[in-house]
C-alpha cells in the first residue's frame, strides 16, 4: 500500500486491523449452483444478502476484495476503491477509507454493492439504513476462506464461472508448488517480520499457514501458544537471536523501509544463521498482507527462497 501510516502500523494498528478482519462476521452460506456455474443468474443470495440484479456500480473498501474483483472479471463494474487498493493499477482508486469508512462519501458514488473487510464505525448498519447492499469479506484464516470468498464474490457480481476458474487455477498452482518440496530431516525455521518493532505472525494465522505449506517451522509459535496475542505476538531481539532462524522474511519493506542491509546492521543479529547465510528475504508488503489471487506468488517466493538450501 502506498499512502498509509506504516502498514501493520506501529504494529498495534495492524494487529487491530487484522484482528477486526478476522473477527468480523463471516457469511458461510454460498449459493448452491452459482459458485460453479458458467452463467450468472439473479436474484442471488449469499448469506443474508440478496441481490435482485447484477450490480453495476461496485465499491471495494478492501485491497484484497479489489484484487479478487479484477481477477474474476468484475473490474468494469467497479466504480471506486479505497485509498489502499493499489493493485491492479487500473483500479479506480479514491480517498475512501476502509479503516475509517464514511457512509456519506460512499453513498455519493451511488453504489449498488459495497465490499468491506470489517465493520468499522458500524458502517454496515449505516449503509443498510441508506439501502446500500453491503457484503463483508473478512481476513482469511485459511486458504479455504480465500476460495470461499472468491465463490461468494463471484456469485454476487455475476461472475461465478470466472471465480470458479480462478479458484481452480490457484489450487492447481499451489498443489504443483508443494508437490516438489524436498524432504528434510529437520524443518527449516523462519521469522516473519511485520514491523521493525518485531511484531510477527504465528502458524495459526493465514500467512503462517502458507509457511507451513512450504514445510517451514515458525520460531514465533511459542510466544503465543495460548493465542492471547491473536496470532500476532511481539518478539524481543533476544528471543529471535536465541531461536536463530534459518530464514528471515521481511514484510515491512515498503511501510518501514526495512531491507536485507538494515537487518544485517542490527546489533547482535550478525550471529543469526539467516543473516550469516544470506537468507534474509525482502517481500512485497502488499502481497504478504492480502489473501487474494497473489497468494500463489507469495508462496512461490517462499518456496523458491528456501529451496536454495540443500535438503
């Protein structure tokens, strides 16, 4: 994301934002037929939302939802996206905010469908009062959550077949990536950095589940064994140095200008295997924080980086 306070902010906002997304009410009921059919039929009901006609003016206040919409061919129906939706480039970016949504500003675009990641400021009630259809696409916890959201968004926008195709391609790509993982006597370990304050994500989070797919062991898991931090604990430098991870993945390169060089310059970090072996990997913050179509790209980056270490 460009134009933001450091994303995962001082990680407190990030953790709060992700927690809100993860705790937002999920709609689990999908249409029986539309999710896999090649033709859209209306009315369509997903969860508690029913659309009588295919929406022509969609607003997305979630960067992930924006990527999903364009991936399934609904881009021409999107009239506005939030200030953090920076992909794809043709998305009609505005100063609308998903963190501080304003009902009047949203209504000014006369939308017939609004997608949100969380119900900030009780925006769902406000938009419902204005008779604007709204649908929540909360932060995914598993890949199945991602696939379900594609199906739901595809049904609501009139692109069920395209959504099914995207899901199928993602599943095939991920299966191919993990099929050739080398067998190791001991798992490689890693630290995933969300912010320079050393906030991270455990294996119980969406990003953690991708590393698990890649066969890696998370050094942060013991720090939030009881889940008190919601999967996003803050580690100390001492804990990280002592854990001595084989890899460090930086998801704060854009927001906080962290880099391989900046990690190498941190006092005491020169003893860490990841630093000594040149196994500090700079990620794209945006790709590493979204659960849409580019999840495959993130998993590929992780697997390709770790594959350089002989089994």
